């Protein structure tokens, strides 16, 4: 299916961990991407957001143990 004919195109923003670039619409391989994020600014903060989520999950895990 051609990109222009997709009735529900992915409009998310992604952070490419290999290149350090933010991508939108045209994207690289999924293995290199974090996202989707709702906007470009959030995608630019992808690594920071991932660290915050990891710290929160680690704290929650510690409460179980």
C-alpha cells in the first residue's frame, strides 16, 4: 500500500537511538526507534523519559521485594 493511500497513517514522533535524530512519518528500522511520542519535543527527550520510567519501575520493583 502506498504511503499516501493509508487511511490511518502513523503520526507519531520517534527517536532514533542509532543516529540521535528525531523522525516523523518517514522512519528507520523499528529496532533503532523509541516511540511513538505525541510531539517532537517529547521525542527529543526520549532518552530522559526512558531513564525516568526505568527509575520508577525499579522503585516499584523494590517495594515488592
